């Protein structure tokens, strides 16, 4: 018959195993598997998520006080074995499946591991009253994470489309902010967060003109991102995995550049901002040039028009 002390040791061992697996996820494995099927892999991982969710339910029931250490230890082994299978399958994803596809599964696997750590930690106490109050919170969180596995991408295209939404939301926020600045609606109340009163935060006429140019550029970025999402990715039957990774990387750089550009408007003088604007135009053109690789006809003409527009805005 197992004891409470043995149960506690098993909990610690499970958490340690999870932390080792989390670190292991950071390794960049050069995996090759010519028979790998991204769709069937997604189905396998979703099914393992259902098993883990069921494990979590039985684990919680067996661990809640008053518990039988023998039953609880058995369920720790069950949940550990399912995690081993999940991590093992993740490590089989080949590079050819696409960066965003692999990152989606990496992120989900990490969340599952941390979810199990949180659940195990709930029972690492001698205070049964505390356990009764708190154990359902991490259990429900793990259930939700397992349910989210049903949304995992079946291919790199789906992975990029899902991640693209977040980029567009960030870009739209930046658009709202820069338009408020350009319209003079986002001025400081005369106080600096770090140094108290500051009467130098309003933009002068020259700086305001640069802010308006920034607003126009961000507007164009929003349109370009929308066009790429629809015409180059969503409506394209078979965009190459390499191109998908490349366009997403370029879009990320532009969105990061947008955040930086907008945040610098109040911090830098007009001369410095003009230099930053030129850098931003270059980033914008790079994304357009990647997009042109995936389209033809009228859509190619549209992106070419954008590129010409950026050329006219330089210098």
C-alpha cells in the first residue's frame, strides 16, 4: 500500500519530468520524415488531447482529499505516459512541415506541460482545505487547453492564417494610435510617467507632419496585410511551405517595425523620425516583394502599384 509521502514524491517527479520536457522543446531538431502527413498528425494530437483531458479528470478525482495514495499514484503514471506520447509525437515533426506549423504544436505542447505542472502543484500540500478550494481551477484550465487542441492547424497554411490574425490585430491597434497622434488627440496631459511635469510632449508643426506621413504608411500596411491574407494565402490552393514561412517572417518584421515607428513619434525629433520613416518604407516594400511571388494578373498589378507608391514616398 502506497503512502502519502510516496504520493508527494510522485507529484514532484511528474513536475520535474514536465520541466525537462519544456526545456527539451527549445531544441531545434533537424527532423526528416518523407512520410509525415500534417493532417493525420493533427488528428493524432487531437486524440491524445482527449486522452489527456480524461486523464486529468480521473487524476483530480483520485487526488482530491480524502485520497487513496495508491489510486492517485496510478493516475500520475497515466498522465505522465500520455505526456510522454505527446512530446514524443511533437519531436517527430519534420522541418519540411513549415515553421509556423511546428511552432503551433510547440506552443500547445508547452501549454499542456505547464497545465499539468499547475495541476500537480495544487496537491503538493498537507492543507487539505486549500486543495478542496483550488484544485478545480487548474483542472478546468487543462481541460480547456486540451479542447483547444481541436483548433490545431492541419498544415502550414492554416498555421500561418491563424497567426496572421494576431498580426493584423496588432497592426490595427497601431493604426488607431497613430491616427490619434496625427489628429492631435493623443497628446500628453503635461506629465511624464517617469519624471513628472513635462511641457515638451506636444508635437510641433514639423513633427506633426511626419506623424501624418506615418499614419498614411500604417494605413497602407493594413491594406497590404489584408490583401496578402486574402489573395496570396487564403484563396491560393497550394502556396509553398517555404513561401508561407517567408511571408509570415516579413509580415512580423513589418508589424514590429510599425510598433517601433509609432512609439518613437513623441520620443524622437522630426529629423530622426524621417530616417525611421525611410526604414519603415523599406520594410513595407520587402513584404510587397514577397507577396508578388505568389500572385499574377490583376493582383500582381495591385502589389506593383503599391511598390511604386512606396518608391514615390522615399526621400
